[in-house]
C-alpha cells in the first residue's frame, strides 16, 4: 500500500520547511516533507544570510519586509531567535546609479519599508576605516541585517513537527508520479516506495528541473556558481551593517566571530555548475578579485588573511526571480529559482504558498502572486527591476 498525504513537499531546505510550517500554522497538518539527505544540507547551508529589502520589484521588496518582521519576532513566534541580528543594511552606489537608488528608495518607502538616505559622515560612523571616496549616495535600512539560513530552516522544521508535520530525511525522490490526464499525484522514492498526495510541492532549488522534466515540465533554472571568501582583518571587525557595494560590485558581512564574509555582486559573466559535482572552494581568480576590491574598500586592515572559502549555487531563472505557483501540469506546485533571494523572503514564501494552495490568492501586503508565475518566460514578460543598477545585473 502506498503512503498517502494531503500535501507532499519535496525538498527539506529552507523554502520547503517554511512552506511546511506555514501550512501547519493554518491547520493543515497532513503534510509530509521528503529530504534526500539531511535537513538544510543543500544550498540552504551555503546562504550568506543577508536580510535586506532593497529590491527594484515591489513584490520582492514587500516579501523581504514581511521577512524582517518575522525574523524580528522569531522568539515570540517560534521560541527561537533564528540567529537574526538587526545590524542594519546599507547599499552604496556611485554617481552613475544615484537616480535608480533614489527611485528604488521612494518605491520602498511607499511600501512602508524603513529606509532612508544617509550622508558620508554617518556611513563613516557605521563602518570605521572604510574608503568612501567612490560612493555618491547611501541608503540605510536600520531594521535589516544578518541571519543564519540553516538555523532558520531548523526552526521552521521544529515548529512544523510540533504541529504534526512529518519530515523524512534520507528519502531521495527518484521520480514524480503522473496519472492519466497528466495529473501529478505523488512521488516514487529511490527505494521503490510510493507516496500519494493531493498536492505535490517541488522545492528542491537547483535540483528541481530534473524531477520536473520527468512529467514534461521544463523549469528554466540553472545552478550559478557563487564564490564566498572569509577574511580576518587582523583584528575582529566591530559590529557593522551589511554593505552592498554597488560601486565595487561586492558585498561585505560581519561574521559572528569578527571575520568578514566577502561576496560577489558582479553577475555579468555567470558560471554554471553541476550542484552535485563541484569544487567547494573559491578559485584563485575569484580570490584575487575579492582581495583587490577589499583592499580598496578597507585600506587600513592591520593584518588581513584569508581564513577559508566556499562555493554555493544560486538556483537562477532567466530574470533572477523565483517561480512560485502552479506548474503547467495539474497537481504540481513549484517553489524554486530563488536566485539568491530565498533566505530573506522565506517567511513570505511559506505564507504565499500556503495562501495559494488553500485560497487561490494571498493577503500578503503589496505582493502580486502573478509576478512569480511559471508562464511569464514563455510570455516574454520577465519580472525585472523597475529601476535597475548599472553593472549589478538583476540581483538588486
């Protein structure tokens, strides 16, 4: 006899677990999550954990703002602070990007997001020792900051389990079950077991295209290489906001131990990888590039040294925005292609998916589910920033 469940979530990463918790929080506890390895062992653990609302698409900005509220109240909601630190977030731009910065901030303020412009002297207080000469303007989100995706995912999992959700690890899905008429009604595991479900939610990040292809759904998602470098300045970095440096096309985050996490914001020449087979360390070219940019931005580091590096993969779509909604085949719901945005919007993703599955619409403020529909690519109607930044691609 096949196992049955109302909601089958394939993927025990951050998004799948956020969806599971949101369904259970709405009273839907007949939920099963299947994870091929251990929870959050895929790309969730590679997230840099930045929490920001600075987007040029209103729906994403609103979803991030919703996330800020949930992260801020995490102890109240989940009994776990999710390791969120409201250290603040700054985006700095050169003269060429002042106009889009001003337009984006105006849009974000209209959504109710706490953001304001700050002058160079204020930025110098927030980030001591930083070279600010090539920045023309800054926008500051005092309530945003940094979190930990793995801890967040596990908090979702613990809360979902308390409400009755079943989570199975070491349960790799080999294929989706598709009946006559094309309806997807479950999954076949690698050991041959079957799980039948009323609704199948595919939340497997860069692994989603392979499973979906088996039922005739072409998901336009690729695994884009993301190289991260950890640097100790020679003394611990003080508490500083996350910096999105759109003049130098990098981002900087203070780690809890005082090191700096340095990431790339230049997506002009993306590299794609096999998410199951890649070298988990930054290459020499990326390290040299990061070091050169960092020495320019922080010229007074007393004794900088690289402590480690690692590589993750963004599950990117052609417009660098997620697919959230029904697939072209009945019974299969997609939540994939988060393109580097997934951590900060994960609370909203859970709510949005639960809303769409249960009600067919959402009450999330200022979020249009149609923005994330699968069909937008075939319709040549990509979701793009209203006010893009020169050189920064679609990540902002």
